[in-house]
């Protein structure tokens, strides 16, 4: 078996964690399951107790403590680490215990709106409702006019004479969320109190194992869970004003309305503030506790619909910066988009580990599907797997062991280093934020949010990866603004080495964007950079200057016009596409929407994106010209209800896809190729540089040297070799010294394979 990044060694220390669903086993049964798990290849446990709604907090706590008291000694005996789990049931226990002593500092808060409809010329005398008052205004939606009424508060009542017109008096208050027994995840103090209280419950059982057997802190499903996702915090206004420099109180009506010239910008600010409070609240508290106790932090956000993250869990990339994590949940390929979000967050912060939960809530243990989904996750960037598996038995031992060996081998190969890709996709988070519209409604079951009709960024990613055949890195606009600069026709982050840098930037559809990010893209275009935009161009800035509200919008619009040309911003112009150039050789394309995806979002045809990329004549790091092409349909972006109703396999002609990732780790280049289609995939592979490829089968550990040839693609040295991959198989290719070796080779002396590499047949 091969080991660390291609060197012959053992993979024992990189065996994956599995989730343990405790169902009240005896001490002997727990020890036997630990023994069987160790024999199958399990690397550790994340406990998840099975809790019923009928159980009291005391019963929940006792069951969990008993489970730890049985699991930890057995795990220590077999040298298998265990995670301390911040389970939902423990939240309930802590919050209700606090209620019992008349405290109310941990419980989550929710935003509540109270409305009074004014009569013509009415003199209003209305009580202030209980809770922390955040805003009281008079609002005329027809005229988009707001009047701050805080100065009209007299002894806990609003005393005000309404102007003529259709006015509403609105109060916005923050109240304890008594419908849900959860901590306030937007507050650092509340989150600190909760995590420490949760630990104290189990300290007498787990303290002696801390740092030896108990090695990780785990949380999952982090999301806004109040009714209608109204999670809020009493100190929201103070945090908001300190961050953005203006008082949010007069602008609360825009949270609940579609109208208003500046409504999108204010919605974006409210959503951004809430997302950052989550990052600086619960996530920072977990990060600090883990560090204090010497634990590794692992965790995931809710995988309900990560494409439209804003109303569900805030900023999915920002909130993945502490512990990048993704989850494949409930069905084949559902949740696959979350891996790119987590991998992009890790890349922007130079983090090496991307945690992934595999097979969460899967309805059946289909080994073929499970192998495919593991391969999908690794090809998207994950490298630290944890698996939801049935308890090991003699009947499932062989397949379970094979799955565990495969994921351990991939962890061994892909740990460390950073992804190499030539295409950066800008995360349109401020536009997603600007489209959040709060509502008040009676809801039963899970609340899925609609993706804005032109938020196409996940379709763009899937089109480039699965149809054009090139990998991408998703970057947060704040990362671009903070640390990116143009250099030699590339966009390079500050911590990239001299050989790194993005050769193409893709700006998915977004109407509201970061002005600071757009300024960097303008400089990149000026310096010879290549940019593709899809569907809609930015015309509004997230950044807000109360003294001159239109100034930043005008600059964003000017930059969009400068890069993409006047026609691209003119809705009366109809053409196939718009293109523009800069004096230094920069080139841009604006591609129009041409179809609508299954999830209802407008899309650019996958082949149009592929053609635009080919026009740049860039020597991408990998070409696989005969790989199976997947024309994006939007199925991967749909909510789970729609996803299951449609049936994913209807939209995957071959039942899967061909995908890859390239990582540079130390002096090695690691390439991982996965074929999850139902047919053999035979294609030449072209990798940039002069390599001596060594191939590994991650399922069997078999190693061989592939025949190769040095060729020329776009006048650069490439290594050409051929692969033939059966269905549901993977391939790892490891090379060293490719960049240095190519310096000794003259490209003009080589066979020109440009047409073959880009898929042109004669």
C-alpha cells in the first residue's frame, strides 16, 4: 500500500473517523464494536447519540455520559481517537438548565416585527412591545420613505401624528426564542457559556482522556433555526454600526420588502453582519475552546441548500474559514456543491485540511454509490473524510473495509499542500445577501430558500469542471480585495509562490458586489488579465457611504463598463456575446443567459463557457479532451425536495461524471482522476510540464509507470499519457521535478498536440 503523497509507507495513521450512532449498547457490546471497527480500518469515532423527543434533558445527559464512559476506555485500548460532540440534544439540556435558575443569557434570540397600519392623519399612541427595541419607524412603501421615530418615544409608547399617505408604524424587537432550545450562536459570550457548560456536563467522564483519546471537537448542522430563520441578537445594532459606520435602525423595513432603491444594499449589510456575527460568535468560541483544550476543530454548516446560503447559514465561505467542512447528505451527489465552498474557503486562508462528512442520512447503504460519492468529494477538494456507516459486522466487513481503505489512501495522498487551478471564480456573496427577504409565516418542516433567479455561480462552476474539463477555485471577494494583485498577466494571492496564479477570472452573475474586489479585477484586466462574466454585470456596490449614497455605485458601473464594454451593460443590445480588450492584452467576454436550469435559475450554456475559455488559448494545467462531458442542468443546485422528485440520475446520462483535482505538495505534483460514469472513460491526459508520471490505484495500492511523451501545447511543454478507467474507479498520478525538467526541453522540437489537447479533431 502506498502512503504519504506517493511515498511507499503505511496509511494506518490516516484512517478515517466514523460516526457512531449509540443505541444503548452494553459495555461489552461497545468494546466488541470498537474491536470490529479497528479491524475494518476505522481511525476514530464521532459519537452521535440516538435521542427521542420523549426523553427529558436529564435522561439525555445521562445516556450520553454513559455512552462516553463505555466508548472512551475501549477506544483507548485500541488507540482510536474520539471527538467531543456538541450535539443538538446538549444544547437543549444546557438552555433548559439555565432557564431553571432564572438565567436568560445563553438562549437564542429572534427578530420580531410589529405592525400598525395608520389611518389618514392618525395620531398614533402605541405601546413599545417587550424585548430589546432595535428600530421603530414610519414607513411609506409607495414613496420609499422611512421616518425614524425613536425621538417620538414617550414613556414606553410611540406618540406620533402620521403624515398624509399610506403609512405603517413598525417596531422591530429582539426576543428570546422560546420555540427552540438553542444557544445564541450570534453571540460570542453566549456561545462561550454554552460550550463550557456542555463540557462541564461530561468533564468527570472525559477529562482524563482529553488530549490522548479525546482529540477533536465536533459540531454540525450550524444554521439559523428560528422560525422563518429570524435568528437575531440584542446587540445587533451596536455590532453593525461598529463594523459599517452607520446606524442600521432606520433601515430595518428593507429586510421585509422587495421595494426601495437602496433596499438590496441594506439587505446585504444586514445579512453580512449576521453572517459575521455567527463567525465571530459560535464558530470563534468553538475555535477558542478547541485550542484551549488542545483539540482539533472539525465541523460543518447545514447542508440544506448551500447555493443560497444567506438566509440559512449566512456566508458559507466566511463561516468555513475556521474549519473548512462539507457534507454529502441524504442522496447521491446531494451536497456536492458544499465541497467547493469549503475548499475555496480553505484556499483563501491557506488552510490544508478540508473536512467532509460522507453519507449523512443516506437512505440505503449502496456500496457503488458510496464509492462514487467519496471520489466526487475528493475530486472537488476534500481530503479529511468522516463516514456515516452502519455498525461493522461479518456480513459487511469486506465492503466496509474496502471503503475505509480507499478513503484512508486518499487522505494520505491529498493531505497538505494547496490546490492548483488556473481559473478563479468570484463568490457572489454580496448579491446573495442582497436578495434575502424576510417574511413571517406558519411553517411546518424544513424551510428551503429560493435561489435568486440569476445567481448562477454553482452552474458556472459545474459547467467549467464537468463540461470544459478544467478545475476552478472559488474565491471570496474579500480575499481578492485583501491579498490579490495582478502580476505577469495572472491574478496572484499574496501567499502564492512565483509559479502560482490564476490565468482566468470568472465573474458569475451578480448585481451587487464588492467595490474593492472590482478595483482589483480592473487592475488585472489592465495588466493583461482574462475575465469572463455571465448573465448580469454588477452595477451596485456593497460598500455604502451615507454622505454620498450613489458614489460607489457609479464606480462599480464604470468598472463593469470599462472591462466588458458599453454594450454589455445596455439591455437594449442583443448579440451572441460581448468582448473587449485592454491595451496590455487583457481580454474579456460577457456571456448572456441562454437557458433556465432545473432549479429555476438562469444559466449560460455550458458549451458557451467552454468556447470562451478556448478562445484565450491558455495552456491550462490539465487537459482531458475525451473525458465524458456533462451539460449542466441545475440538478445539483436544487433543494432536496426538488432534487429527489426529479431523480438525479435522469440528468446524468452516464450515471456519473469524470472529474479531477491537482495539488502541489512539497516538491510533488499530485493529480487525482475519478470516473464515476457507467462506462469506460478512455482519454489522453495532458499535464503542464515535463513529468515522469507514476500511477497508483487508490483502491488496491497497485503502482505502475505509465508510458508518456513530451509534446507541445500552445508552444509549451506538456506530458501526454493515456488513461483507461473502468466505471467507479479512480487514479492517482504523482510526479516530481516537472517544472525544472521542462527548462531543458525546447517546445518547438516536440510534436504539436494543441488541437488534440483542446479537443479539435481533423
